[in-house]
């Protein structure tokens, strides 16, 4: 069983990823940049945390991915929210709202 802090961090990262992708599809580095912008630099998500989370969210059906070309003309995997992802974002956002 994961420690309570681990679940909190995973939920926070999931919410940040979903919020970043609610703005539109993006690739991994772009998602990390959006998270940094949205949090005003409070979160600097590293690849070792980001990509496992993206994979987990994709396996859960919250994200859909496809290969494309990034702004620097490199092959990149682009992620977007699925219908389930929008529902999960709504559910997580409600949980995160203080009472």
C-alpha cells in the first residue's frame, strides 16, 4: 500500500496534467512547461514523474495519444483529454476546492 503522501502527490500531478491538457493537446515537454506556467513555477515536473503519470492516465482512459511533429520538427507523442479525462478533471477539481 502506498503512503498517504504518495497518493496526494499522484493526485496533484494527475490534476495538473489534466488541467494542462484542458487547454489543448500537447507533448510531454509542452505539458511540463504548461504546468510550470500554470503553477507560476511552483512545480517543476521532471520526466521521471511526468511520463509514468502520462502512461498511467492513458491506460486509465483519461488521455488519448498520437504521434506527431513538435515545434522543433522532432517526432513527439501528443496527448489530449478523452471524454473520461474531462470527467476525471471535473471530479478532481471539485475534490480540490476548499470547503
